[in-house]
C-alpha cells in the first residue's frame, strides 16, 4: 500500500485506538463487481450482459467488445453507434498490444473554412447540427476488422443480440429515459430521428416503455449478412449520401468507399513502475495522459494526499502544460508530424516541473505558443477475459445523439465529429478547447480526439483497464482514476467515483465537481492564484477493471477477486458484470 498521510496518521493512532480498516474511508462508493473468469463494464446494463454472454460462450475479449459495440448502438443510442467512430486498445495475453483507429474522417469535399461565414466567423451550430457536421463513420469497419483479425466468433453470432434488441425492443430504465428526455427537442427537428426516438405525441419514451427500432434492425441484419460492404458500398451509404445532399451536407459515395481503419502502435509510457498503453494520435489522449503522469512522477502524491491543495496544485499545473501541447501540436498523423517522442520524454517532464512554482498558480496566457492565434456524447467500455486479454473501447457520436439526424430508412444516428476540428484557430469548440493549425480541417483528415482507452500493466501482467467519455475532460478523468488507484490507494470503484478536477489550459480555470474540494482547500488554492469554477454538474462515466484485487492494498495482501469491475456511479444505466 502506498505510504500516505492517512496511513501514517492511522498507524500512529492504531497504537491506542482500534481503527476501522482504512478502505472504509471511501465508504460512499458501492463495492466493485467481482469475477474470476471475465469482466465486462459498460454504460448500459443490457450491453454488459451481451458482453458477458459472449465470454461465457467461449468468445474472447475482442469478440465481447464487438458484440457490446453493436449492442450499445441499439440500447445506448445517445453514444453507442454505427454512425460514428472510435478507438480500441487491445493488450493481448502475451503482453503485445495494438490499437485500432476507426474514428471518422473528414469528407473529401471538406475544407478548412467550411464552418466560417463570409467574414471569417464561425457559423453557430454548423459543425454540430445536421449533415454538414457529419464525419465519415468508422464504427462498422472498425468492429469488423477487430473481429476478423483478433476475434474467434462469427459476425452473425456477435451481432444477433443487437439485432434482437433493435427488432423486439428493450424496456427503458430511469437512466435510459433521462438521456432521451434531455435530447427530445433536438431529435424533434429531424423527422426521421423523431419517428424513432419520440412517441407519436412528440414526447420522449419514459421509464418502463419499450423502444423498438425496426429500421436499425434491418441495417444491422444487412451488415451481419453481407459485412461492412452493406454499410460502405450498398444501400445504407446510398441513403446517407442522398439525405446529406438533400439537407445541406457534403457526404459523397467515395467517402464511404474509401474509408479505411488504421491499425496503429499504441502510445506507451511508465508511471512509478506501471506500464501504460493508450491511444496514439489521432487521439491526444495517450500522449497527454503520459505527459501529465511523467510530470506527476516527480512529486510524492501519495504523501501529499488525495484532494490536498498541494496535490491539486501540481496536478493542475501538469494539466495546464500538457493541454498547451495537446491544443497546439497534435493532429492526424497522416497530416501532421506529431512531436510524440518529445512529449513522452521524462526529461521534458522534468523541464516542466522546473517551471512550476511550488507556491503559485501558473498563468495560461504566458504559455501561449508562438503563432498560435494565426491563420455529448461518448461511451467507454472495458473488458477482460479468462486468458487475460484486455480490451478498452471508447467510441462516440461526439455530442449526445450526434448531429441529431438519421437518413430515412436506415435507423442510424449520425455523428457530429467534425466539431472536434479547429474551425478557426483560437475559437473554442463544444468542449471549450481552443486549438490550432495542427488540427485544421482537411479533406480525409481525422479530427484530433481526447478519447483514451487505456490498459495499465504491472510486471508484464494486466493491472487496470480504464477509460471514459467526457470530451476534453476524458484525459483528466482517466488520469485521475489511475492516480487514485496507484498513488492514493483507492479501490477501483472509489477511484472512479472520487470527485474530479479539470484544467485544459484555456480557459484558465480549474473545474471542480460538486463537493470536490473542502472549503479549506478551495481557500488555499484561491490564495495561490487559482480561478476555481465550482461546477454544479458532474462529468464523465468511467468504466474500469482492476486485476488481482479491488485495490492495491488487497492485491498486496493477495486476498482479492481476480477481476474487479466498476462502472462510474455517475452512469445511471451502466453495469459492471463479472463471472
Ligand atoms: O473524440 C473526442 O475527444 C470527443 N468527440 C469525445 C466526445 C465525448 O466524450 C462526449 N461525451 N461526453
């Protein structure tokens, strides 16, 4: 167990008092789910069941990830998708790893200034609503490549549960109903989307009601039978291109025909002896998590304590420096020469530490790179199988229900991923990210992402599978879960549930979840010069697995379950299921 202030104080107190075990310090969190053969953690309970069934039937973690990917497209339509894209990080049982990039690409006709008016100003909503916001979807190609190359079961077997839930429907629980209610106005604007997701009286489906999606069932059945060509070369692409042309979009058939998944080398780094494997560009996630961890490695976080002003101070400063690099230097590797090795270098992290004032907040404007200003919803799931193959998937439509449009007859919600590009340097996107030229729009380019499906290993064995939705905050959500387990000794559920803080360079504020910091800590940080934004909302829905015990302490005692799963308590409909 890490040596923390809490353990030191406990050790001295236990001489005179019989103390409750320290793990009860975070008793607000439920216990993690346990399993000996496999674990599936997703944001929708029916999808978790689909994944576990695949593992029980002899499928591996990749098979389960494919089946879950299709199932979420039906039972979690605000983010689960076949009309969007995502990333899959796989760490195989032999310790090798790979990364599948099936994120959206800009249409062939996309241009750098496509969201600007004649005066060069962004047109409100143009990159978020309707067909002009849609990037060429990659999920179907990505899930099929994963299955074909690394899975064991047939496409038909893996897609059958999703087709069943689309055809026969599923009953909404409170979490499902809330997500529909929140987007009802938006969905009402597109007749095809409204026909699926709203009742004939225009109201969203409520708790206990059944959502049936016959068009989506037919699209999934066509893909199941004919493979991705049914999506990219057949009637589905034709329907999307037709709707796009009729409603202000620029998608063309060659966009679909030319779509290709990229298999890339994941980003890897070490943190206090743990090996991190995560997403490379076109995600910023893995690089920026590693950059922040490299900076934090030089501070005794476990001694400084979870939530102390000193810990929060160094975390914010590490985030500030790393997000400057994210927002100014990174982009699609086919278009941009990403300085990955520099950003992952431990010496670079030391340079950053040397610049951090131990007593004062930094100032974001002072870190503005030269020439910078010139020229919701996602979902993550984590799976591990009996052999120790670990799969982390984050995929997305970007905003909740994506662009809010469905091409007639397809049942497929389309993404608004184009908003992740820089529309104009210096102008914030949906997540407030102020980005530069490296992420400018170009034909066939992929927008820079923050999605960070991550696997952590120790001594050559899987240790943790982790990731989350949350836009630009995905990086800090994932990072904080890792630090909470490794430095602060929290169990996997506590690590995920713990209140979050976030800083992304610009705007120069520290976002804090409700009750995230004590009033004393808030005062100390304000005194150092921080601008705290005490949000009234939580963010993220992390899904994690810890191997060998629910916490480091339990692992060290050798007494834990093999697999320990935790879905974020913020995820109203999710479930961690083990067997
Ligand atoms: O790729 C990205 O970074 C974003 N499109 C992710 C969006 C997201 O997490 C929305 N969920 N809250």
